[in-house]
């Protein structure tokens, strides 16, 4: 591996309020180990996304206990802000259980920054009574990350029921014409709910970063 392949941005937290995250997909074990050696040597916190179990095992074999890993979301982190007490400003809502891996990427990103999110799962539009039961809780939050696949109707429905900023995450869940989340993305971009914000397909990480910016609570790491 060439020495100039890794150039970590440890000052990003100071500039933007959000630290650099390492996107692990397509990175070699050697590259990830070099990154881990740098963050360990400088005692810097770091969030890793899209990390496979194999990648984690390769790192843990060389540097045991350095990372706290969650296989369901494919996230890992070194160092995290302790959870804040008090009102939870951010909620994460899923249309179905199949959306939970994407939602968990969002919740793990929030956890890295010390946010405890309200999690409301499997309340899609096929059974709206499930969402109605949780509305009193959701109406007290400031930001809602809503993950939905197929026709992705849930964020639009929420947009007509709650005052919170809604960050919609189209997921790649669905048959045939769902086209790996493209139909959900197009539906959300065409939503008639005013003020709905949309991120890329399966981008739980990006949605969480947007929620942190919107909530205005970017505590230092």
C-alpha cells in the first residue's frame, strides 16, 4: 500500500461540528488497518460505516478491542460521546422490519455523537393504526428520520401529521419495479408534503448527520 493512500481529516470536527467518518466499502484490510493505527496513535474518535464482518475481524485480530462493532448496521466506532440526559430530540421511524439495517446505521451514527433517538419500527402505511398509536411520542420530537422502501409513502404521511423536520431515507427494499430503491427515491422527491428533506438510497449515515445539524447539538468529541 502506498503511503499517500490515507489522509485523515482530524480537524473536520472543529470546522463543521461533525468528525470524519470512514466509508469501508471497497477499502482493503490493509488500508483500514493503517487508518486504525493512526487513530489509535493520536487517540482520535472515528466512525466507520459499511464495514463487513470480515473487515472488522481483520482489524480486531491485529488491534483487539479497538472498535465497537455492530454487524446489523455495518458500523463501528472508536470513542463516542456519552449519551445525553433529557428529552430525545430525534426519532427514527421505519416502514417495515426490512428497513431496520438502514435505520440502525442512523441510530449508531447518532449514538456516536451522544444522541439517544426514539426508535419506532414497522409502522408502514399498510397498517396505519400502528403509526397512529405512536403519534403522541413523535409529535414531541424535533427531527424525524423516516426510512421506507417500496413506494416510500410513510414519510409523506408523517409530513401531514407532525411538526418535526422529516428527513426521508428511501431504502432499497422491494420487488421488481422498486428498482433497488430508485422508485422510493423518485416518489419522495415528488412528495406533496412541504418541507420534506430526502437523502440518498439507504443513506442512514447521511440522514443522521443532517438530523444532528438540524437539532443544533454538535457537542465536541
